[in-house]
């Protein structure tokens, strides 16, 4: 099974200068557990719920700090042509739960989450 065979995950995106409060608000409105950080149409980072919780617990003011301060820069990505089992192993080895799906020009076109991946693999196993 290839990544393209999975239901496409919606990719929420923000600019690097977006406040963390706004990032959290948008994630809540869209029921998203991660957000891509985009600059000039290019993926430059990713922020997850874990990232937000960690920095707020550390005392960062979410109204003042911006996405570029806490984003994971140059995140790992996946293409639609990759095998799902290989992608699952990569996610486990990197300790990540979200991978932006990119096209041939490295432009983000979706998001693959561990939750969605496990659900699909579980259905395929049954």
C-alpha cells in the first residue's frame, strides 16, 4: 500500500510570524494536532500539539512568541509514492507522529499522521 492510497490528511498552514496563540486557535478551530509553517509557498517547519504544550509549560508567552521560534525546522516529509510500511517505520525511528506529504516539487499537499496510519493498517489487517 502506498501513501497515495490513504485518505488525504488536511494540511493546516501558518506563516513563521504567526503568534503561538493564533497557531493554537487555528489548530483548535480545525481540530488539527499539527500545523505546517510555510514561507513563500515553501515548507520551513512544523509545530505539533506537543510542541505547544512543552513551550507553554516552559513559560513562553503564546501571545508574544511566534511559530518560527518553536517550529521544528526542515521537517521530514513523505511522498505519495512511498510504501506505507516503510513510512511507519521511519516515523517510529524518528519518534514523530506527523509527516507532511509533498509533491515532486517538494510542495506540501497533505499530512500523514500516525493516528490515521494506524487506523488504515489496522483495517487492512482485518
